[in-house]
C-alpha cells in the first residue's frame, strides 16, 4: 500500500470507529495528507499544553515552598535517594496569638508558654516498595532526653526540633531525614482550604477543654476551627441517658485514632479535588504551605513526592494509607505515663528503619486457621452473632464462643495482647467495618468481634462494602458547650458519613 493511501483495514467496532472508517476511506491521497498533518498538529498542541501545565505546577510548588519558614541548622543523616522519614510535629505554641478572638479560641501566650508536641508522627516513604506508613507516637510516652534526664516525648519539643530528631535516633533507632511543623493556625488553614470534612457522631458530644461542641448526633461537617477542637479532644463527653458521660477512655490513644481517621478523610478529599482540577491543588498549597515550618534541606521534589504519596486515597479502602500507633503500655512507676510495648512495637519500628529491598523482621503473616475468633452481638439484631460465627468459620477461622452484649453503635474487633496481626487479619473480612482495639482481658480467643449497629456481615477478604446505617440517639436540645440538655427524645436518624 502506498505510504499516502488511507488505512482501509480499520475494524469498525463502534459507531465512532465506523464513522472514522467511512471518512478515512473517502479521503483522497491529497486530502489524507492534510488530515494527517492536522491530526499530528493537534496531538503536538495537546502535548505542549500538558507539558506546560506540569512545568507551571512545578514552578508554582517551588514558589509556594519558597514562602515557608525554613529552619536552619537541623542535622539529618543521609536518607534514600527519593524517600525517607519525615518527622511531623503539631505544635501547641500560642506564640501566634495576637488579638482577643484568638486568645479566646486558643489561650493566652502569656499563660500557655513554651511549646509542646500536640501531635507527633513519622511519615515513612519508600520509593522502591512504593509504600507509605504513618506512625503516631503518643504524647505521654516516656523517653530519655539527649540533653539529659527523661520525661514525656511531647515535652522534649520545648527544647527544639533537634531534640526530638535525636530522640528518634537514640531511643528508637529511627533516622529522621526531613522535618515539617504546623501549628493550630496551619491546621485550620489546611481544613478550610480543602473544605469541610464530614465526621459521624453517634451521640451529642462535647469537650470543655478543646471547645468541641456537637449538640445533635449525626453526620457533622467540620470546618477548620471545629476540626481542630475535634482532633485535639482528650476530655470527650457524650450525652447518654439524660446526662453527660465521660468518654475520654484512653485519652491520647483514642485521640490519635480520631486524628488518623480524620487525616484519611482530609487526604481523600484533597486528592479528589486536586485530581479534578490541578489549580485546586495550587490553591490548597498556597493556603497551607506558607504556614508550615520545614527544614532548610526540604526541596520541591520532596514536596511533590509527598503530594504523590497522598493521591488516590480512599478512606473506605483498608490499607489505602497505612497508619499505625506505636504500641505502648502504662508505665510501672506511673500509670498516667506510657512506655513502649517492645514485642509489638518492634515490627513497626523495623519498617521505619528499612527502605527498598532490605529484609525486615516483621511478624509472620497470620492465617485464618491460626486465629480463634469469638463473636458477641451488640446490634440488637436477633441471631447476628450466630450467623457471623458461622460465616467466619466458613473463611477457615477457628471457632471460639458466641454471646450478647450491650448495644454498640460501632463494630469492634478486640484482639488479645500480642495478637495485633490476628486482629488485623479478621478486619480484612468485615468489609471495611470495625474499630481495632487491644483488649488484654480477652480469654479463650485471639480475637472477639463485637457486632455493632453498623455491621455489614462477613465478606471476601479485602472487599469493601457500604456499612449499615447507624441509628442515632440525640436529645431534642443537647445544648452547647457547658450546657445540660433538657430532653432525651430520639430524632430521626441522620445520614451516616
């Protein structure tokens, strides 16, 4: 066939292809040459637009990054070429407070002096394995200070970020390669730039210390200020049976779990917006990045790798963004302080230490046949425990026992001490439903599934399903922070987030 002849062997497998086929066959050799030149010109123009957009976005990121406050003098070891460990600190410093409104919201910088790490996480990015891991370090964890003495890890931050970087190396053998710090204002800016984040509250909820106030149960859209009160809450109260009940539980450990859940939702929404419109990503970056403090060595490429890490995050997909909390137990000398639970912390710390194909000493993967599972019914659905018990056995889990318990709004997967991997395995069969909780009191089973009102059944491994609608119980007037609700009627159940 001559080079300038039109293609006559196209298969018209669709309407568009059939039209193209008729048009192409009808072209003369001269008109085909014109068509081909225009076609390639269009492709070239599209490529130029794409390349230009990428270049502009990179330049915008570089310009935005230039607006951050750079912390000089921090010492880091050499990390992997394209990854590393990022120490992320949420500071409770009130140094930015400059007017009565901020003072009322955050506290006075005269009375709330110094700074402590309200949030402390290590983000591990492995470019070879193409994985990321975010590990939270509880604020009440006791460590040895490189400068001398010991105390809570959040207090070490008052000595400066280098003290915390050195603690990670000295106490945990974890090398930090970059540093990112944000304060209350930066967090508010992050949320407000992305947009409100919906969080489910099963009861009216408040925290008189953080300012959290949710007068009516349901799916609540949190803006920057209310989101800050939510993620900082350590003295949580819920309105149950006509009165406010303390639900602070494990205080900071429960707060960490709420923070991680919120980060998943925030990352998912930010990724979705940036995916739909790259200019949204620039707007978010412009609102947030200038309020951050970063190490002087952090480059534009490092920021872009962080952005790629949080792309395509689905908060309903198990394992989409791996988040862990360093396992801890109460200190023998002070039950209000924490120490590392060495056996369970070892595999998590090992992941932070290794990159690429370096072998790790992680736990042996659990198999269903090795996991004894009990089921208790807290859903008020007759026979739910028996059906779940049979379904779990059909997936090869070893049988424990069944029973009933008080009404539970959220399904729980309780695992015995040292059985974290087994609890995680059971979670993979629950369709994305369930809260993982360590329970050292468990007897006769490795894992107990507490069926809650959101129960969706046992499913194929790693299949995600929509959870059942959770009924809400809220007083007609739950009141605002500091007030006492006056009624206990049940309104219609609101939407579940």
